[in-house]
C-alpha cells in the first residue's frame, strides 16, 4: 500500500528502467545468453528486450532462452554424424533444399574414400574410423567456414558452396589426404602400393591403397528442381569416376 501511494501520481518515466539489455532479433543466441549472464546479480533474470531495425518487437526471459538453447543443442546433436560431429542427412537435405529454392549460383561436391572397405577389413574398424576423422578434419580446416560440410555416413561426404567450384579446386585436399592416410598402412603395403585381402567369394585379391574420389556439379550446367535430382546426378558422376580408377589400376597391374 505504501508503494502504491508513493508512486500513483508520478509519471511512468520516473520509475521505468532505461538501462536494459537489448538485442536485434537476428543476434546469435550464444552472444545474447553470454551478455545476459554477465549482468549484475540483481539484474541477472531481468527480461531481455528484442528489437528489429531498432523497433521494439518483444521480450524474452532467461528461462525461455536457455530452454531454447538446450533444445537446439539436443536437436543438433541428433542430426550430427556421431563419428565426425558434422551435419548428417537431415541437415544435408535441408541445406540442399535451401540453395535450390534461392536459385542463386551454387555448387555441390561429393567426396568418397576409394577402397575403404578393403582397408577396414585389413586394418580394423578403429583405424577405419581414424581415416574418416582424418578426412573430416582436413575438410574442416580447408573449406571456408561459411560453406557447408556434411557427412552422409560411412566414407561419403558432401560439400555445398554458394559459388562455382570444380574438381580441380580440391587437388590440394586430395593430395594432403592421400599422403596423410599412408601413416595408417604397413611399410609392406606402401611398398607394394596395394593391400592383399580376401573378397566375399573367399578369393585373394589385391586392392589399391586408399584414395579420394571427388565429383562436382553446379546449377550452371543444369537447373535442379529437387534434392533427388541432385543425388541422382552425383551418384552417376561418382560411379563413372570410380569405374575409371578401377580400370586404370587393373591396366597398370597387367
């Protein structure tokens, strides 16, 4: 009652708070939450004002903001490949749909590790996982952060660019990976330049050392209407590239 009597006849500007935390609506959630938690103890749980073009559009509570952050982390974790931490199939399809809808120039690169199964069978899944992580680390280091790196699964990766690229743009990545992966082989296999393994029919066969197949497409060559069309073309390009490698290897062995 005393407080009401004290302030009832005063203008609202005499009691309003003008020193509040405010962010534009497109501010990253982690930046907003960090700033909110840096406030003094008595103001720690005050509302955060949200604006758009400097016009008030609403407020958000600390509780709701952190709950959303937790939900986003859980969702992201569910959609990431558990081995590499890179976006998985759901996020890849979403990103592909996004670039198709924008109709700006874009490129998609498909990366596949050659002869990975033979290596995995000969050296074990732990070294196989290490090879996949090696490629993921190289891609993360060399692909600009604003471009998209996805891990389809197994030894398949996909890169999405908002610019035009070709296979030649990946020469450095290819050479670096194929050189680094030699550290996982025995000296004998490196000297032979192949791995001896038993195929599904029980026959001994010689398989080349791990390599990297990279194929690319862009919407300058063809207009793609959906993700399925992109996937089909990439699969065809990959099959043709791998067939050429197999043919060349057998020719060299003969």
